[in-house]
C-alpha cells in the first residue's frame, strides 16, 4: 500500500489519459458537464419563452388539453386517435423490415455473383439499385399508390393504400440495404473465400456458411440505422390517405385548428426510434471493444 | 502438349506438373514448372520470397487459373476444361500461412463443415472424424472453442486438421509456420512430421531449412519462376550445383537459419 510513491507519479498515467480521451468521468467532470448542459438548456428555454410569439406558439403546438384530445381521438368529431394510428406505422415497418431484409440480401448476392449465367440478373439489379436510390421515396410512394390502382388489374389494383405504401418502402429501402449487405460481403477477407473453396465447398456453400454469417455480423449496426430511418418514413404513407400517426395528426389539426397533434405524433415516433438508436449505439460500442481486444492479441 | 499420356505413365505419380506458367499482369511468376511427385513423397519447395512457391501450390489446388501447362492428380488431368474444381479440391488439402480458420465457428465446426457439406457425412460421422483427428494432434479439449481463443500454433494445427478431415490424397502446405512465434513452430512441425511418417504425400513451401532437410524426400529450389535445382536434401544442402542455389543457401547460412 505504501507503494503509492513518487515512481508512479513519474510514469505517464495511461488510465487518466484514456479517460480524458473518452470523456472525463471524474467528479469535477460530471459537475462541469452538468452545469454546462443546464446553462445551455436554460438559455434556449429563455429564448423560447421570451420570444414575441411565444404564447401563441405554446397555445398552438403545446397545448396539453389538445395534445390529450389528439392522442385519444374522437371519430364523431372528425379526427382519429394519433396513438391508435401509430399502430399502423408499427405494422407497416415490421412487415417492410422483414421484406427488405430478404429482398436486399437477394439483390446483394446477385450483384456479388460472378457467373456468366447471372449476367442479365446482375444488369437488372444494378439498374434497380441505381433507380430506386435515385428517385425520392415520396415519388415512389405516389407512383405505386396512384399508379397501381389505375392499372385496374385484379388483386394488384385492389389493395389498400397501406399496402402500396409498404411496397414503396420495400422498393426504396431494399436498394439501400442491398448496398449495406454488399459492403458487408466484400468486407470479409478474401482469404476466407480461399479457405472455403479450397475445402471443396461450392461458391454458394461458401457464401452461405462462411461469408454471409461474418458479413451480417458486421452490418447489424448500419442495418439498424436504416431501420430507424424507415420507422419515420412510414409517415409518408399518410400521403396516400392511410390513417397513420402523421395523417391522424393532420386530420386533428384540420378539424380543431391546433397543431399540438403533430407534437404528439413526433413524441410517439421518438418513443419508437430512440430505443432502437440506443441499441444500435450499444452494438457499435461492443463491436469496437471487440475489435480493440482483437487487435491487442 | 500434343500427346495425352494420361494413364499408364503418370499413374504412379501422385502429382505431375508439366510446363506450368502463371503470370499476374505483366509479371510472370511461374515460367514453366515441371515436377513429378511420387506417392508418399514429401517435396519441400524452397526459395526467396516471391519466387512463386505459394503460387505453385495455389495453382495445384486450382485456386489460381493457370496460363499454360498441365497438372495431373493421380494420373487425372485436372487442368482440363470442364473439370469440376470442387471435386478436385476434395482430394487436395491446402493449409495457408495465415491459418484462415472460420472465426465465427467453433474448432469442431471448422473441421466438420466441409465433410458434412461437401462429402455428405452426417453430423455424427463428421464429429467422430473431427474428434479422432483433434485428439491425435492434442487439440481434443479445444473442440468447443472459437479460433480467437487459440494460440497461433493451435490455430494452425486446427487448420491442418480441417484439411485432413477431407481425407485428401495430397496435402499442400504454404509456409505454415511463417506467421508463428518461434516457440510455437515446433508443435506444428511435429504434426507435419507425423503426417510424413504416415505416408502422406505432401508439397511443402517452407523457410524452415532444417526441417526441410530432415523431412523432405526431395527439395526443390525455385528461382526466377522455375525449378532451378532439385535433389535429395543431403545433396542439395551440401553440394548445390546451381549458382543461384549456392547464393540462396549462403544468405540463409549467414542469417543463422541453417
């Protein structure tokens, strides 16, 4: 215990240096960061409260009574519950996520293939990815939502707006997600392919058992990031008339002439996305820790 | 090239290479290799880095497409058009300098994957085969570990076991000790020594001259993309006939590696 002498002071304190890099967690650091946060928030709040139109804005956007009314809804008065409408968003993105994971993987594997037989498919998927990423999502939603019913086909033209909306989301997001998959696949070292093929595994077996499992592990954080974005973008389907959270908020504001419903919708979306965002960050940190540990060996 | 002496003459050879050429872009790495390996023979390939040892092994495993020449495995021309490379690779095991174990699989799964998916063995059969081999090379208790929990030497031994689990007729070893810490080299060399004793036909690219001298039936010195000299180890190491071999061995001796 008496070893806490001068020699240790003379040595560079690596732990302290690291904690400085990562953010000082000493008590003084906590006090300082808390104080600065409080000051910043107080200044922002003061600006908001002292602005000339503050009372007006608070009444139109943050009225607790209207927020509650928008949350529970009143169909007889001509508006629906924003909370209930959110259920449609949830269903849409769950279905879309599953489909996107499948379509994106198929597209990525086709684009990554080398066989001459698959060349036509490679061309088609390449064009698809370019187009689907290049056209704004809102236009894809309009194209499917108004175009497919107008074709007057059986089944295809008789779906609800939500179905067209999900189709548009899948079309757009699968292109992005296929690129994420592709990055993951090419991130697996070539020597892994050589090892798999040298054992007599076919190209598809190598992909399935050796490459994809490693690729997918690496791309979970960017995939989740895309899904956070997807959760919000389900709100765009309201443009086709589906009563999802954002559309319900719009109906409320049209009826009651108060925008607090939009704040309710925003809060509900945050409640959905923040846990996923935290989870993604957690995975990224864990991944970094694993990489650091690996590099140290 | 013109005559196809596939059956009689070469059936005695485990491996026969004729006129093999391989270039990467403008750089010719192998400029006409001729080599015959008899059954149960252990051939060590020596030579400076970049002399084409690894490329030669990768060509035999069909991991590289050759530009010219022919390779026969047990009398069968494997470089012909239309040959199923996956079928060839079942019979030719290769072990790499950098192990290349599958990091997301346990040791056992690394070893059983190919026997199950390529040879169609059941999980039990493959596991039994893996257990037998892992036990033989002192890795029995590592069965359920992931590769990153193993030392370099253990990983390389698992990689050898993974290749052996396919019961290959020919093993290609590509500088399998070069990435190991010196104290771990001996364990891996012991494994190879045992394989040689059991009669495994092997083509070994190596920098371990002492080992080559001890285990090889024949040593081939590669220089400028060709086999400059080949002879039994005693002869090649003590009275090399080619000037390039002499220079190479002198440098090795000066570095204290022989």
